[in-house]
């Protein structure tokens, strides 16, 4: 069965949404940097902590994580900082 949406692995990083983890105080500049990026095809890439195993057993009704998907968590201040870069619907 075909999916309604599929991620395009050839899409390139176009621009960061919001501020960097270091600017927000969520990283000390090493390798552990959550981030939000718009890809050149309009999709969004989120880099965060993989908490699929922790949240998987307690997902709300109607929410599922596919075998090729991961639930990631980012700092709330990072999404709030990106709000100005995300257009209204």
C-alpha cells in the first residue's frame, strides 16, 4: 500500500528554523545539538533525542510510530524560537 507522504532522502538542508542550540543555551557546541531545518523540498528535518522506546508504549490513542520512524524530543524553547520562521497555514 502506498503512503500518502514519503520522505525524500535526496532533499538538501536549506535553512535553519529559529536559532541554533548553542544560541539558545541548549548545547555547549559539541556534537549533541538539537536543531530544526527546512529542506529544499519544503519538508522539515528535526534533530533531537530519540525517545521512541520511552514514549512508544504510552502513545495517545490514534498515534503510531512506523517501523522506519522515530519519536524525537527537542527543547521547547527551540520550537518557540522557530515560530517566526514557520509560515501560517
